[in-house]
C-alpha cells in the first residue's frame, strides 16, 4: 500500500537525523544514527522497534519537542532544527498534534476546555475555539461529554478527547506515541478505527509509534527502528 501523494512540501521529513547523549560514565550514546524519511500528505507511517530503541526520542524530534544532535527535521517544508524556543512552540501548536499513551489531559478542565486549549494558545477567539472544539468532540463521539472532567471519563473516552485536542488547530501531522498502549483490546480497536477514520476524512498525516501489530498493519508503511537506524519492516 502506498501513501497518498499531493503537490507541495511533505508535512514531515527528516534528513540524516542523529541524536546522541552523554552517559553517566562520560561515554557517548548514539540513539539515532542517520534517520531519513518523508511522510506524504494524508499518509500514515507506523514505527515499531524494541523497548529502548529510541522510538519516543525520534517522535520527540519529529514534533519539535527536542533538538537533534545533527541533521534536519522539516515540518511543512520548513527546517525547524535551528529555531528558537518561541518559534518551536509556534510550530508545535499550529502544525503538530500529539496523542500520548497517557493522555495528559488537564484534570481541572472539562473535555470541551481541554480540546479548546490549543486553539486559545494560538490566539483563536473564545467563541471560535469553543465551536471548533464542540465539532471535534462530536466527531469523536463525545458531544454528550463536553462538561465532564477527565476523572469522569473512561480511559478510552480520555484518549478520544486527546485525539480531538490534537486536531484542534488542523495540524499537518498527528504524532501518536503508543496511543492504545494503556487500553484493553476492545477499546484499543475503537481508538484505532477512530484515528484512521479521521485520517481518511480529514487528510491529516499520521506517525504512530506502537507495539500493537493490528495498529501497525493499518498504516501505509511500517518502519522498524533498530540500532539507531530506521528501516522498512522485513528489510535486513
């Protein structure tokens, strides 16, 4: 299965991406060693690999949450690797949506307020943000839960709120880190249906880090991160 193609820059690309850390004994630990890939508009890539292989590190670099040691990350054709903190925050808020294994919803706010938050952070008018958030909650089947706080929602409902929040600012790409890793099998299946249904309806691109074989199979491509290198699944 090939990824959908469209004119214009890819929503997300990396060029010869490296990430290293200094260990406690002073030695250098190379987590990523020359990762290069491109994600097409509307495409979906699953990234798999053993625990500790650097998948979350890669996702943080893709989402401008961390900086590479060397190489480039391009979001919508713009190199974000050398941007200042304010510019990086603007890229994250406007162009990247995040869905984590643990939803990271704000406990003191309602589902509606949680979804609104990214819109308010980029300056959307309150009424505009509220209507957008209401539409997204309806899209994920939670319009009847607008006023509920996270503690009043099931695990699957909390993740659906997180998906709606990720889509608030119409991002170029949604990055999902083990999005169903904390859910039971039935709830996981529903979340996978939701993610890929939204991809099909909205055209948003997806990068999913997962150990879940069923989720990975839904992607257009499955890539394996091993020894710091990203390879197609099944490649030697």
